[in-house]
């Protein structure tokens, strides 16, 4: 196995590689997060990826608020529908001629 050296400190042996950038890093350049090694650049990329995937953009927040605001209206309309059906069924039984 070939001995690798840190990408930032060529005089220091690498302890591993960043899981994102795949560059060899020494203990000083390595940050252990969630059980794996990251370089500074790798952590920054991980942060960017997670920010993209969280769905916390402005328009997603607006859409979520619209869905929450719509729920009471939908429940009211559903209630009115069932009330209408129930009333129609009761009226059908009383109209025998």
C-alpha cells in the first residue's frame, strides 16, 4: 500500500481521505463527522447539498403555508357536502305520496 500525504501539508502522512473530495488529509485537516472524515472543502459541500435538499427555500415555505391555510376550508367544504347528502337522504324518506 502506497503512503499518501496530505493535500494541504505535503510533509505529513495522510490518515485518510475526505469522503466528498476524495483528497488525502492529515489529522489537522480532517474533521470526523457522522463517523467519517471530511476536509474543510468537503464539509462546505456537504452543507450546500443538505441546504439544497432540505426544501427550506422561500417558495417551498409559501407552498407549505398555503396547504396549512387550505386545510380548514377543505374540512368545512367536506362537512357541508356530507351535511347536504345526509339532509337529502332524510328528505327522501319523508316524501312518500
